[in-house]
């Protein structure tokens, strides 16, 4: 039945049909981009490449012995992987999935971090108790910085001023001034510090302590301790709570901490510095990474050989992606 008050012209109908057809064609021509999830597999000497939406494999890169820490270049064109038993950090082309460079480092690299410009790479060496500073272009070590016993984690500040090395053997975070490339300060933290992470505004440093079951929040301005946050997931023995990986969203609303053998991820209000939730993950959840839009969180589960995908708005586990044997670290790109 025609609308007598608002008659529809044939020209208007044609325009609507054209715009609808154009929208449909556009939706087919420009498919949504899924996340690409890179996972280091310590027991397979490989990096798995997964489609973050479907879980389908996009490839596998044989890397060398015992791959651990991962880092994506700022442009997403290179994936760096620390080979703990080869004294090498391999660079993988993310398009061809081929190793295009091997950066020599000392003894046993485990965790790595890039400076914000993507020119220097910092690699821990817990066999020699130092940090290797690697020039990515020249492919050589330009500085060796002595730090504390068993340096496990390493992270770089957003402004490029600081690099932090956590010493498992000394319960200390070492502050490396990148202009001098030397240690200039120390922060005492709880037992067996593993990972560290700066907030995106550069004001805070968070350090996870595996044996203490907590994180220490530190003020970057003067390196003083702001607060220690303990984790006690309901119904779980305290000795299962082993915090490692840390991720903090860009607006510093929430922080997410992988709790290891507890199989949980703690959600912390990053303003009030209080635990507000615990999310399910797999056994021995070790390291975490956001999707590029920070709407999802990926978690590497070393005890179940998979990756948990969590929707952060609903705080719901969406799925587990089969990864391979011994997933340890993650990097996520497009």
C-alpha cells in the first residue's frame, strides 16, 4: 500500500538500491582483518602463526633451540625471537615467514624488548647476568650491561629513556639509563621478579613477582614503591599463584596479570590499584598480549598447549586456540 502522505519516487528507490548494492560490494571487497597471533613453542623449536579469529594455522617457522621471548617491530614487518640455547635472536619476515637475520648475543637470551624507535634490541642473558644491547641494522652487540643474578624480564619505557631488567636472584629491578647505557638505580621488589611493564603514559612501572604471588607498582619519577598488590583467586591454594606476564591498557583503566599455575588472569583497577576480577585461562598461563584494538586478550597456556582468547568488554573466554607444544610468549599483529 502506497503512503499517501509521503509518496516514494522512483528516483529515490533507484538511489537506495544503488547505495545498498555498493555497500554489499564493499563488504565483500574489504573483508575484516583478523589478528595474527605469533606464539613461541619451547618444546617444538618453532613459532606458530595463528588466525586470531578462527584459530587456523597461518604457518609455522622452525627457529632453532628453545624459542622464548618475542617482540614485533614497530611497523610489524619483523618478528624477533630469542633462542635461549642458540645464543641468537632471530628476525622473521612476517610476510614470507622466513628467518632473514640472526642477531648474535651472549649465551642464553630469554626475554627481549625493543626501544620505541625499533633500532635497538635489549636481550637478557641469565647465564652471564647481563643485558645485551643489539643494533638491529648492524646486527651486532653494541653494549653489554652487567645486572643482577638471573635477569629474566626486560622492558623499555614508552619515551625510550629507561630499560628495566628484573633480577630473579636478587629481588631487584635494575634501572638502565638508555642515554648512558648503564645501570643508574635499583628498586627492591617482592620475591623472584619475572616480568615488568610500563604504563603507556610512562608514569608507572609494574613488576610481577612469581614466588610472592604479587606485583609491585613503582612510580617512575623517583623509583619509589607505590603499592604491592597480592593475588588470591577464590578456591585456589596460594602456592599455585605465580604471576608472570603483565599487560596494561592504553588509558590505564585496567591491568591484566597472568597467574601461572593458578590458571587465572587477574584484572586490576589500574587507578585504584585493586583486584576487581579473575578470568579463567589455561594451566600455567604465562604471558599475555592485547589485540591491536585492545578489545581482546590472548594468553599463552604452557600446561595445555593452547592460547586463550578473552573478550575484555564482557570478560568472557571466547575460545582456546590449539598452538603447539610448550607455548611461552605471544606477539599479536595484523
